[in-house]
């Protein structure tokens, strides 16, 4: 399969840590030669041009956030002015909820889910408090039936006339379940509810049709599948029909672009996603992200998704076939259907933490998500089918030899 893989040359452009099988591209994507060159170029522009880089840099810094939005938009099924590079995932959630959540006596609730990434829940609770609402009553957390996945029917059942806004993940960070964003949005709209999605675990992993599905807003980070580098800027999506809404958290970089330097005290936001910027973008961190998005452009999202599904299908098949007997004790927590899963696989085991430690000792990099998930993301740009087989053999050997027992139960600060 590696021999026939039409995308295998992309791997050569990435820095794979030495003798390592890297399965953590869903937490922090790898560096590429392209991103390194891009970073050096912007540093040299700063060195050689000083403030002149804003208009004379290659590319000019002043338009970089919009350019990255344009590069990103096709992978999200968005029009080019509906996406902007800005802020961080969590900051963008704050900014979007500030924009779209205007509670009234009748409609005051926000619907989210109990499996979401904690930062999103913290942000939603604090937004409710800022508006004088009570998170205990006004934040509805959809429960999971199996502790792994959400049932779209259960989600839709919460949509009543008291709900103002629904904010859900596209792909659940632990199990890897992919929600039916189109159906959820349609059902929300039918009841007068706005729908937004956290696409942190789907951006760069699979194609989206945000505009066709009529999603109101979305946000995601650049450092996971998108390989933008640690702490690089994030993105947000605003459906064009909302461009006239006033940004909830305003700042001068959201000003109508060609008049930003008029320094007018009356805020007049750009009628594009760019209107939701606040301050000066993190340009040095944006440089690797720009190069990385160009790689995605060359690879094509449909093609990436096909290979990603082939990699994750192989992984699930190997676990199912060889590692589920009681003596091994592994199981798959991710839905099997391609249209119901993202780019990673949740392999569950009672000893997940110590097995993760043993994998790392063997230079296979997973991540651990409590209580029992070994999260594995063979990514289409730089992983091989051989990586997946090596990983499955390592899981087998770690149990056969009792290797995991040598590791402590104490968790590291970053897992
Ligand atoms: C990774 C991730 C975040 C991270 O937020 P940052 O602000 O980038 O630290 C937030 N939400 C979800 C669902 C994530 O997967």
C-alpha cells in the first residue's frame, strides 16, 4: 500500500522525529521544510525591512490574516471572505459567542455537550455569567449514552423555544466521532436556533461544506492536523449572511481594511470574517501555517481524506482482528462508519496510560486521554501504512511481554 500510495512524496517534506512513528498529528502536527523556509523568510523581512514589512514583506504582513483565510476557506467549504486567521480556538469561541448570543427572557439557553473539550465549556460558562445568566440552568449539556459518542437525536431533542445557540464539536476530541453538522444545523434553524461548531479536530482532516450546510459560525486551531506549529494562530468562520452583525469583541484589526489607519473612533467593521479580528496578528507564528496550508492545497482535501480513512480503517481492522481477546483487552471506541468518524482512532484499554508510556519508550507517539483512551492519528500527509502495522505490532508486544508494567501510574503534566 505504501508503494502504491500516490501521496507518499509529501512525507519527504516533513521533519519526522528520528526513528519515530508519530501518531499525534491531531494534537501537534509536524514541522515541514516548507514551514521552516517560511519562518526564516518572515524573520529576514523583519531584519531587512523593519516596519516596511507590513506592505513590502513577501508576503506583505498587513494582508496575511486575510490571505490565510482565503487559503483555508476551500477546506472548510467556505467562501474566501468567510474565513479569517485570528486569535486562538478558545478566544475565537469567546468572540463568536459574544457576537451571536443575545439572550432574551424566552430564549436564553446555550446547548453544548458533556463530552466536549473542557476549554469550550469553561468559555461558555463564563460567557453566560458575563451576560448575567446562570450556567447551572442556562447551559444545557447533552449527555452521552455510552460515554463516547453523542446521538444526534438526543441533540435535536434539546432544541426548544428556550434555546438561543448550540455550540458543538465537529469531531469529538476523545472518541473521534464526526457529528452530522448539516442535520444539526438544519434542525436548529427550523427552531430559530443558531448553530456553531468547534472544528479543531476536523480542520485539515476531512472536507467540510460549512456554507452549503448554512452553519452560522465555526472556529478551529492551526496547530493540530494543519501543522501550523505550536501556538500558531487559529481561524474563525462567519457565514456571509451575518457580516452586518456587530462583532461582540471589537478591535482595530477588524476595522474596514482600507480605512483602518484613519484612526476613526467610530468602529466600522469589515464586512467579512476579517471584521472579527481584534489586535495585531501573531505574524511570526503565522508564517509556518501559511506554508503548511499551501501543502494542503497541493495535496487536496478529498485525496487526504481517502488516505486518512484507509489508514484508520487498517488500524481498526488490526486491533479488531488481533487485539480484542481478553488476554489483550483492547477495544475501539470510535464509530466504524466513515461518515461518522474523523481522522483519529480511540483505542481503549484499562491500562491505557501505562501502554502509552510503553509506546513512547518504543518511539511510537500516541496521546492519552483519560480515563482509558490511547488516541492515535495516522495522518495522510506524513504517515505510512507500515507505521500503522508497526504500531499494532507494538501494542501486541507490549501486552505479550508485560512491558507496560514497568511504568508508573503517575501522569505527566502534558499527555
Ligand atoms: C485543541 C482544542 C482546543 C484548544 O484550544 P486553544 O485555545 O487552541 O488552546 C479547544 N477546543 C477543542 C475542541 C480542541 O480540540
